[in-house]
């Protein structure tokens, strides 16, 4: 979906009262029912919702895959229904002993919706405790699974992002020791209009992406990014001026994806706002040294040439971005859309998405992968060890596929 189409969809949803999500792991109007992750020791976990069953595949390094199944019709809280406008996710504790899967759900026989969280004991490869975190009663609440906080076994499990007003944010945290859920409410009215929420649970933060300030407001609201601690404290901000260093075409309007290798490094992806062959961009900001590195994410020139020299061809950077556990490599999702006939009205045709694997140390593209049938990935994860990069991806058909690339390719 192009930027133009996104804005029109948002306006329509505001008029119709339809929930739309803008968050860390998903672009407007889309949701994922699959997710995957690698542990720091090379074990992979991937889950998918198949009908009413939650299927989890655990693949220890160099060992056979173990499959676990759990029916949403038979949870500890009764039958659940998957909420399609939420975002599912998977997270692993720093100890690699426990994993957690979060599925936006609703109790079938009650007017309650939130996130069903299911733990997985990675030492026994068995399902663990289940939790259901309600939202705070707002009908337009948008549930989302964030993940484990810091080095603890506490989980940030739900964000209630009130997109219609952009005025509030509610995050619930589960404490495993007593099962209690602590909710933190944020009043965002003191900030500029928020266009994105990016959750960095591993570092205990949520980042707010703002609209780019107009020239008259640039001095009053100079930052494009502002972080909040998940305990409610205000954190560091990143200025637009710093992020635009050496940017030949400073046309930044909206952040498209973020990723967080560590507490002081943030990765930002942006979509070029010009037609033709202008590349998208990837930024790496070091908050300690205030240094900025950037690189181009080239477009598919062949496809752009075939669609009116790129005038009818759009490539948009999208969330989520997957990082290898060591933070060395990233997999960036780029959606591809063409303008279909009669070409004089809005008729956008999806051409799927490609995954661009980037070496963040050498600042170069390692490889680009695309589905054979113009599909977008339902879920993907990245690993790097022993001189190779492994991509685990589900294109929505045929299950999870594993691709390997030499790191020096």
C-alpha cells in the first residue's frame, strides 16, 4: 500500500469508525498472524495461527523441529477468537529459558478483548501458564504484544493505542512472580501529533514518531522522535536536524520502521517521497556519540522501468524489521505496488514485498529475497552465526522456509 493509499484508508476509517493500527510491528490496515524469532544460542521459534489452532515450531540448533499445538477454543479463560486488527508477536527472555506468544483475542461469550499471552518453557519444550490482559474498556482499543522487559521475566503485553485521538497510550506489564498486571497510562496531548508507536521492550521503552514539524514550528518542536520508559518516565529524544545530516533530499514525513540493537542505537527506515528511481533510506543513529550513518535501499529498477519509468511503481519501507540476535544484520521489508489500469484513478495493485538483508556493520545490502507469487511475508526472523546469515520466512503458503547466506556474499 502506498503512502497515498494509506492516507486515504486512514480518512475512511476515521469516518467509518473502523479500528486501524499504527505501531511497532505493523503498517496501517495490516496484521500478522505469524511471527518468528531466534534465540542468542541459535534456537528458532516460529508460530502461526492455523484456523483456531496456535502452532509453534521449536528448532534447536542442529536438531529436529518440535511442534506444539494449542487450540484457542480451549484456553484457560474459555474459547477465544482471534482479533484480526491486532498484532501478534513472540518474545524470548534474556535467559533463553522462557518464550512468550501474544495473540490479540476476544472472549467469545463476553464483551472483553485484549491479549492472550501463552508462555513456553524452553527447557522442557512445553506450554506454560496463560494470561489474558484486558484493555481498559475502550471500544477503539488496539491490542499489541510488546515482549520481555530488559533482563527480567516481566512482559509488556498490551498497548491500547487510541489512534482516533492520538491522546492516550496504555501499557500493561505482567509480573510472573505473582501474575499481577500493572497498567501505565500515558497522556500524549503534550506532544506533537503521533504518527507511529515503536515498542522497544528489550530496552524498556516506547518511541513516539511525530509528524515532521512545519518551518514555523521547527524551533518549538525540533524532535521527530521521543522515547518514554514503559514505567512512564520521559526518555531521550532525537532531533530531526541530526537525522537529516548529509541527506541530499530532506523530504522526511513519516517514520516507517524502527529497530533497536541495543540501548544506545536505533535503526530508522524511511520511504522516498518521490517517484522514479529515488532510493529509500536506512539510518543508524548512535545516541551516545550522536553520530549518524545512512545508506540507500535501492529500488527494483527493472520493475520500475517496466511501470512508466517508476512513475506508476511504488516501493515503501514497512515494519517490522528483524534483527539478528547479535545486532549485526537486519531484514528490511519493502512493499511493492503498481498503479493498474485505467491509470487515471486510484487503482493500486499489490506486487508483494521483498526482504532486503543489510549488513549494518559494513552498511551494504547482503541479499534481496522475494516470493515467486507476489506475496508479502506473514512472518520472518534473522540469525547470524558461524559466518552465515539465516533467514526464516513464511510467505503465507508452504509453511516456514529457511534460507542461508554467507556473511561475505
